[in-house]
């Protein structure tokens, strides 16, 4: 079994329901996110559009975080999920530095690394991840990539030629796919970031740990 | 393609991306690298001096071992302090994961510290013959100990700027620069003028090589990788680390090289010591800039 995720960006409307569901399900502390939706505005008024991109751990086949973790706190499960053992983590932040997707953060409450686990605890009880359940337009598709009859496999087969992963040049082989993605949505360097500017607040960075 | 050209072409602006972690590895890690460079560097220098000027370094066995012991302890202390769960440090030894250079480095550094402790004891007891035997193995182990941070940086897939083998070359050169500089200061009246001049040559040539590598990355790095181009923008123009970068380059490499030439022509030990002090202070800045700028890059 190899579990994977696919997001159809054509369907996503940026409601952030997945973000909230993830926060509630996993008790993610304030100021941190296992899953977040990025908004990017493209074009010049009046010819403008807004894109929405849910971002979470990519559960890479060749995960840099698993490789760099000195205590195997980050480890593979048999179903392909890159899981984290917070009791073992020493908080060296090597994984945060290694992850090319910025998917790992230091939990301010436990002072250990944390990230999306594809809701491994729900999977173990044969339930879908919380974000999948919450999505009102079924933009999140989750399933077994090794099973040709699973929804995700069918979706990939149907949309061949229009499937993307983030930063393929890193050689991480992500198990998280996008449909209808592009440079603006998937490449963080293709969009301008105005310091201090955001739709809802002016916070762009937050301190982590106790050294700042 | 330069950063501004990419942005102009897409005309895209991130209007909402929730708050992201700031600097994850702060100056504690800079201190880690700086102290480790000195701790291993003085061992390399004593090794050279023992073969070139055996009579001159008789009284340097104990001071060198103590210096290395102190700086390796500083390195380990700041490594520990940088952990968010420092009291779980023992997990590294009881749940080791050997694909991680942190694990391998921690084990090697611990053995290295053990050997340094033994050297201090042997030097204090004036058992020079045994000291020299242990010292050989200590010198050999100092090589991977100083290199492991380069391996760690290379394992940080997200930080394109830190490439192998460039980082390993820079780590070794940082050790020879700081080791030679510290030994010039430590030598005092114990070292002959010729021995100090040799250390000056090591310092000058190491500085030259390190400077060439940095400039090569500065000029040619952006031509190969988009992320490197964006990262180096932070030390170009009015970038947040431009001043610190150039101050570091001048203090660590350019000025010491000039001063060493001047000290040789004027036979001045004072100028040589000034070069050594500048190199030691500047190295901290150089390392800090290179540590910080890849962390400023947006990952999402």
C-alpha cells in the first residue's frame, strides 16, 4: 500500500475548511499549521484572478526529513506515510531545514517538530483524513496509489499530462499531487511577497522556539 | 533568469500565506561552526608545527590541547542549547539514525572530546611520547569532525546554497584559517618567528582559497540554480545581509592576506597578530551570513 494525496486546484475555492478541520482534528496550536491554503493574485486589474493552493507535507518517497532526523523520530509507516514520533524528537530542527516544502514546524507547546501525517490515526481506523472529509467540493482526493481502482489512481489516469508535484527537481518523489497546478501556484519563487502584507493581517513570520 | 525578471513575467503576488516560521537555526549554530573550526584547527596546526619545528612546539602541547578542549566544549554546549528539547540529547545515542550526519557527527565529536581530554591529561603529566601517539589519531579524527557540519548542510535539501563539495572545502578552510590565526596568538614567545611565518602562510593561502570559492559562488551560483539566485539577492544591492557579508569577506580574507604580505616584508609580528585577530572575528560573520540567507527564502 502506498497512500497518496491529490488536490484538484481547479476545484479548490480557498474556503480553508480543510485548514480548520486539520487544526481541530490534530489540535494544532495557534500560530502553526499542518495544512494551509496559499492565495496568489495574478494579473493586473481588471484582468486578475486569485489562485488557491492547499499546502501540506508531501510524504516523499525519498524524504529529506526522514534522512536527516538523528533519532528516527520521523519514520515511514508501512502504508507510505511519513509519520512523526513527538516523544522521541529532540527538536534539532534539522527536518525543518531539510524539507523543501516548508511543511514542518516546531510545535510551540511541545517544542518538537510536527507536520501533517495524513491523519495517520484516522487511517488506522479506516477513516479518511479530516481535510478530505471537510472539503465541500471534493478537491482533496486521497487513497492508495498502488491500487489501480482507487479514486486517486483513477483521477491520475484521467488527468495524465496535467499532474504536477512541487519541486520535482529536488528528487524527493512526493506522494502528493496537484491537478491544474502551475508555476504560480507551485513555485514559491514565482510570486512576489510584499513584506508585512496579507489579506487578513500583517504577520508574515513568527518566531519559533526560544532563541529569538 | 534573474529574480526580478521571473516576478515581472508572472505578475503574481502572494496575498495570503499564513505566518511561517522565522529563522530556525539562529546564531547558536554559527557559534557551533566557529568554535568547532578553532577546536579542530589548532589541532591541525600543532600537527604541522610538530613536524616542521619540533623543538619550537615543545611547550605548546598543553596549551593547544586545552584550547581545543575548551572550544570543542563551546561547540557542544551551543549545539545542545540550540535543541528545543536539550534534555533528550541522549536519544541520539540510544535511538541513533545513521543516515543523519547529526548522529554521526555527535558520536565523532564525543570521541574527539574524549581524546582531547586524554591529551590534556597526558600533556599535564608530561608524557610526550604517549601524547604524540594519541595526537596522531586525534588529528585524523579532527578531519571528519570538522567536515560533518558540511554534510549536515548538504543534507538540508531545502537550502540549495549549501552544496557539496563546496561546503566541505569551506569547513576545512575555516579550520585552517581559524587554527592558524589562533595558533599565531597562542604561540606568543613559545614559537619562533619562522614558525609564525609558516602559520601566516597557512592563514594567507587558506584565506585566498576560501575567498575564491565564495566569490565563485557569488558570481556563478545564480547562473545554475533559481533558488541560489534568489538566496544571493540577500547579500547583493541593499539586501539585509550585504554589509555583513562584505565586512566578513574583508575581515576574514582580504585584509589578512594583505597584512600577511606586509608582515613578511616588514618582519612584523604585530601585523601578523592583527591579521589573526581580524580573521577570527571575521570568520564568525562569514559563517553567520551563509547560515542565515538560505533561511530567508520562502518555501511555500
